[in-house]
């Protein structure tokens, strides 16, 4: 009887251990590195922005002059990291950059350390 109880407890422990939930890290969207952001400025064409940042994750057909680059990262047992960069075009050129969760480098920092 004791052997059956030991096997039953061992089986339950193994079963519950196998059912433990594994939550993998989730990463979605456009990864925007500081080097990529340093190349952004007003006056760039759509083609140049796409070359620097890649294809935007959101291209709204009702707002063709607005591109949204969204990044979301959720590590296990941590709150999610959300970043958003919105590029607004006027006459085919970047007229404004809006950010959330991202700090754009200053234009002086982007040219710092480069020789003419």
C-alpha cells in the first residue's frame, strides 16, 4: 500500500511539473536602434525613411502621409515595453516626428564625432 502511495505522489509531482506554464518573451513590431533614429530628420523623402527604418508596421490607407513604427516587447514577469514613432509627411517629405517611449537624439549628437 505504501508503494502505491509513493508512486501516486511521484506521478502527481511529475505531472504537475510537466504542466508548469512557460511564458516566452514576446517581441513584435519594428526594432528602432539609436543609430537608425540618429539618421532621421525633417526633409527626408519617403524612400529615404523606408531605407533607414524599413517598412512601417502601420500604413493607414486613409492617412497616406502618416507612417507608424510600433515596437512592443514583453519579457516574462515584467511589464511590457512600448515604443512608437510616427512620421508625418508633407509634400512627400518628413515634416514632423512624434514619439512615445523613444528619445530622439539631438541633431548635434547625430553629427558628433564625424569629420567633414
